[in-house]
C-alpha cells in the first residue's frame, strides 16, 4: 500500500510533469519569436555593418546615415508627428473615456461607433480622409457652398504641406476610440468609492479628477502610450499615403525598394531600420517601466 | 445624457467626428458626377461598384483576403492559445519576462523584421510563398492574441478540464468542448483583432506575397498613392475594403453578446 508520503511525492512529480508538458507550447511559441523576429532583427543588424559587397565597414553606415540630410529631416519629422499625435490622442482619449464612463441614453450606440472606428483598416482611413478633407474634397466643397470659402485654393492643403497635419489628423481619428475604450475598461474596473467620498467631503470635480481618477489611470495611460508610440513611430501606410515628406520608415523602405543594391543608400535602409528599432525599444522600455511602477504604486 | 452639458457636447462631438467622414464617402461611392460647386451629386447609382468589381476582379481578391486573414487567425490561435493559457493560469518565476518577450514583436517597427525575414524565408526555401506570407503576418499578430487571451485565462478554472478527463474525455475533446467554449468571448475578441489587423496589412503582403496574389490592401494602396483612380471609384473601393472587417466586428460582438446573455441566465 502506498504511504501518504509516496502519494504526495507522486502528486508533486505529476505536477512537475504537467508543468513540463504545458511548457512545450510556450517553448514552440518562443521559438517562432526567435526564428521569425529576433533572427531577422539580427540579420538586419549584421547587414548594417557591411557594404553590399560583404565588406565589413564597422559604424561607417551609421555615421553616413546620421550625417545625411534626408535622415535628419525624417527623424525630426517623425518625432514631431509622433509626439503631437500621442499627446493629442492621450488627452482626447482620457476626456472621452471620462465622458462615456457613466450610463447615458445612446451609450450602446456610442460604444458601437467607437468599435466601428477601431475596425477600420489604416488604408481605408487614409482614403476616406483624402476624399473628405483634401482641398477638392467634401469639407472644402461644404465650406464653399456655405460661403466660407471663395474657391478651393483657400482651403488649407493639409496633405501636401510639410507639417504632416493630414497624417496627424488621421492617426488621431484612428487611435482615440481605441485608447478611449481601453481606458474606459480600466475606469469601469475602478471602484467609485473614493471619488464619492471625496465628493461628499466637498472636493471639486477638477480636483477629484487630478488627485483620484488620473493617478489610477497612470499605469494604463503609460501602457497604451507604448502601443500607440510603437504603431505611430513605425507606421508606413499613413505617412506614405497622406504626407509629402519621408518619415524614418518610409525613407528606409524607399532606400530598400527604390535604390540600386550597390548604392550606399541601400545599406542605409538597414541602418535606419536598426536606429528605428533602438529608439522604439528605449522609449517603449521607459514607458513600460513607468507603467509597471505606476501599477505597483497604485496597488 | 441629462445634467452635464459638457459631457453631452463631448459625446455629440465624438459621434459627429466619427460619422462625418463616412457620410460623404458613401455618397461619393454612389455619385456619378459630383462637381466641387455642388453640395450633392446629380444622380446616385451603383455604377462605381459595378465598375470596380469588374476592373479589379474584386470577388477573387476578397476571397484571397478572406482566406489569408482566416489562415492567419487560425495559425495565430493554434500557436498562441496554450502559451496564453499557461501564462494566464500559472504563477511562475520569470512570468513578467516571458510576457515582455512575447510582446516584443508588437513594440518593434515591422520594417526592421521585414527587411531581415526575407533571408530566413530564402534559407527555408519558402520565399514569396503562401507560407512566407502567413508567417510574416503571424509573427506580429501572435502577441495580440496572447495579450487578449492571458487576462481571459486569469478567470479560467483549469480544474474543469480535470473533471472532464475523469469523465473519459480525450485531450482534443476537452479542448473543443470545455476549454474553447469557456473562453468564447475572449476568443471572439482576439480573433477579431487578428482578423482586422491581418485584413489591413499592406507592407508584409507587398514584400512576401506570391507573385500575382492580390489582396484588397495591395489594390487599395497604389490606387490611393498614385491618385489615378477617380474619387467615385476610390470611395467604392474603400467601402468594399472595410465591409468584411466590419462584418467580422458584428459577428464577434454578437458572440460576446450571446455569451453575456448565457452567463446571466446561468
């Protein structure tokens, strides 16, 4: 007859075996990430140190890239678009999430419209914005018919200008509902007790928001900022369709696709992609760390 | 919306901002001739749709896109389901590190991976094949699947699988009849995300799709980029492009809705 100790031993070893078996899918998934993500990144890193002919040049490609005017302009332009977009998205999303937090007539419809927006592919959004917001688009025509404009040339050309307003507008249109829905889910999971207590003690709405609600959203804001940053900074379709200037991604792809392989610009496509990767990793890492820290403080 | 006028204004403004671009898009897609000076077109018809369907061989392209996105959803699900369950239901040392590792492809700009992945595909002998296309998308979408499923599995009791096993059910049977139905809503959301993301993918498809394999994204991008397609046709193409992803949204929302009702009944 087995003793209770041996039974316990069997249970522990069963648990270990089960844990090992359950680990297999995790290992397979990790292998896929290694082969199809880390390895390609490694290949790009390696290529960024060589000429097309296979000659090792150290950091020469990077120095050449940093010194080139198109890269410098693309870096400034990309940073500007990303920072402005994220600030506008985050502020608008918090305001929207707060507005739709409580129950109201038409809440279901509002939530559906927000989900509808989330489901729109980026290329579709680009096409729609061009049709509606371009100089000869519907909005311009509407203003003309209302007598606000005398002719279409008076309407600001947001897609051809060097400021990237068209790109920012479309990014904001696409991301605000997504981030607002994510923040709304967090707001629903937070108890209203503290806010109600503060209200009964006579604390004003603005103070309640800044001292109670916003701190509880900090972690989620930082986390969603990571996703937002990664998407906006690494976006290809929107800047290439709606902007007149190169972002880092479109410049890298232009060098990769449209230049002869023996030209130095071709190898610069790899260095630009690695610079993009480093910037994204550092910023995402800082935001993730902040998100974790905020989450812990909250707990 | 009684009581707070600021909130009412914010909600109304949001609805207006979301709906506003859609209305002219729909009208434009039905418009024959719509001059700048006119607020409305002279006539409405489905001619643009008929022309676009004919010129771009839309049924075949949509079928290609549906097959590709469905394959991506299926492969992502097969790869991500059990790791998500493991992370969601167990506490172990290094759990945070595993989660960060699985999330890495989402954080990185796609272009970094896409430049290097060609060499991997060439080594494997699958460059510009259906497999390379699916893999080039799946690597970015597995993290989304895991990200949505992990919180779902946190509320999942693995004990019910043991109970099913004692009743004589096999592993596959447990998966199909116990595990998947228990996480139906989460599954619907994660599949919806992956389907929509795959449907919208352009860069990976343009770089690794087999020659002559066309998806909606591949047609749409040059149509917008080079501006040679008239606005009426472009509007029709845009609407045709986003309708399937909206249908998928409806289906997954419906699944979540019925799940909620069933849970309330229980």
